[in-house]
C-alpha cells in the first residue's frame, strides 16, 4: 500500500489524528511503513503480553482458524476450544472464582458484572473510586472518574457514587444496604498506576459482606502477570465476588472474561446475558495457549524480578531529572513516570518516539510503560537509555503548553 493510499484513507476516519503508521511487529519491536523500528513500551495499551506475533499466538490462530472460527453460543452449541480455555483458567484463577462468562472487551465484561450485581441484589447503586477507569460503554463510563471521558456523556447511570481513592474516611457512610456493587481496580491503570492499600481493600470487602453487596475487582489491566502476580488479587488476600479480565488474556485478540463465585453464577439464567461473539472458538483457542504459556513459564516471577530492576533504574532517572519527574511507581511491568506538569506528557512521548521508543501518554501528568511481559533485561536497558535521552531533550527544551488531543 502506498503512502498516498494511507494518507487518503485517513480522511475516512472519524478522528484524523494519527502520526505513526505501524506496519508490523515482532517481540518488543514494531516497524512503521518506512521501515523505522521502535521499542514498543505500549504493548498496544497493555495487551500484547507475549510481544508481537509470538509463535504461540500465530500457531494458535492458524490452527484454530483452519478448524472453525465462530459457532453459536448461549448454550446452543459448545466447542473444544472453549473447554480448553476453561480448564486453563481453572489452574490460575484465585480461589472461589469458579464460573466464567466470556466477552469481547474489558468494558463489556465490566458491563456484564454491573448487570449481574443488579440482578443478584435487586439494587442499582454502584460505588467506584475517583480516578477509576472501567471502560467506555455508558454504564462503565458512569463508574469511571475524570473529566476527559465520563463527563462528556452526562448524565451518569442513576445511583452512582464515587469514593475518594484509597481514603477510608467516610467510606462507611457511602457503602450501605442500598448499594448493589463496589467496583475497584487494585492498581488504577489509566488513573496513573496507583495501587490501593491492602487494609483499604480488606475494609471494602468487610463492608460488602456486611451490606450484602457485590465486590467487583477489575483486573482488565492488571491481570495475566502484568503486576508480577498472575492476578493483582493474589497479592491482596481478598476474595472478589466477580473478577473481570481483558487485555493480556488473549495476547492481542479482542477478548475478555468475567469470573464469579458459584453463588452468583447460580442466580444467572439462560438468556440473562450474551453476545454473538462471546466465547468464540478462535479467541478461546488463543487465550488458552497464552494462559498456558504464562503459567508454565512462570512469567509472573520473571516480571516481578524485572520490575525490581526497573524500579531502581526509574528512581535513578527521577534523581537525575528532579525538575521533570515528580514520582515513579512500578508494579511488575506496569510502570508510571509522573511528571511535574501535565503539559510535559506529549513532548516526552514525542521525544521518546524520536529516540525510537513508544510509551503510553496518560492523564494526570503520567507517562506509562507497559512493555511485553517477555521483555529481557537487555531490552529494558535499551529502553531506559532511550528514555534517558528523551528526558535530556525535554530538560533542554522550553515546552509549549499543548492540549493533548486524543489523550486517553
Ligand atoms: C482497568 C480497566 N478496565 C476496563 C478497561 C476497558 O477495557 P476495553 O478497552 O477492552 O473495553 C480498561 C482499558 O484500558 C482498563 O484499564
């Protein structure tokens, strides 16, 4: 395809802003149409956990697509691919989560969780945290904070309330027996890699038990080894009633899931929820292979170790660039560099790009690093060196205050 064809096609998009045209990827690298290589520390927004075009994924797509891609679901037909995925998930899910529903995106899985909470409790009020991000459907936007997304589409779904992220004060007054569900990210992703305290989550669990409301843990971004645990939930010793998953689950194919306790699942009747592509055999086959690979190769341990190295390197950069970097936060390979000013985010992103590295611009003055979980120490060192060079460029440049169009 010619460059002109690509440029002409841009006018057919709803939003035209697109600078980099990625043509292919392999491992932690992607190449643009001119052949320029980039170290990819976005992993397609935290999705391609095994890197790009990993043979495990390529082979699973090839084998399954040659057999069958789609068959009717909702209890009408079943597939060996779905069976294989359920059995792989059973090996890795936190205890107590015994039943599964499949979806196509994180937002869709969260939407299903909110629906189920309504059905179980007969209530509709949902509590979420300031700074949360749970998706872009109307229901999930309603429980997401931040002016850039949710507040463009007011009013929210009625009966929604926010708690101050990680602040125990006043929470006992907000969570009462009118609440259907509390939905949380154990580590806020779009909110800037902000973990919840263990005691806080334990208190939320106690409140949910006391008032018989559903605790939903959104592991869409944190799941599948991203934080150095298979699920972030494993580090919290708190059992959710529902856990949602997405992003890394199928290494790049659009896929998501909702796991729940048997008690909740028993209340679901055939036809309560569904979707044409939910649990399609192609995505199930790929997800099963991705999960098996992550589990059998103990990728969570490798991620945890590399995360410790990463923290040391990022702290060093913080000490070297105190006028630019305010804070760094690292959990496994989920990393945030918090800058002193929001308007530094885009220039740093662009300087990284000029140095051959893609990073994830985020709200609240944060740049996130979300590389493939198979990143090696050498690739990490190369990334740090490019980042350091980009930070040096930022330090000597008087940055204009730009509005970050298209920022997620
Ligand atoms: C924690 C969390 N939940 C839900 C979502 C929405 O997932 P999706 O974009 O697949 O709908 C995201 C996406 O970034 C997320 O980070």
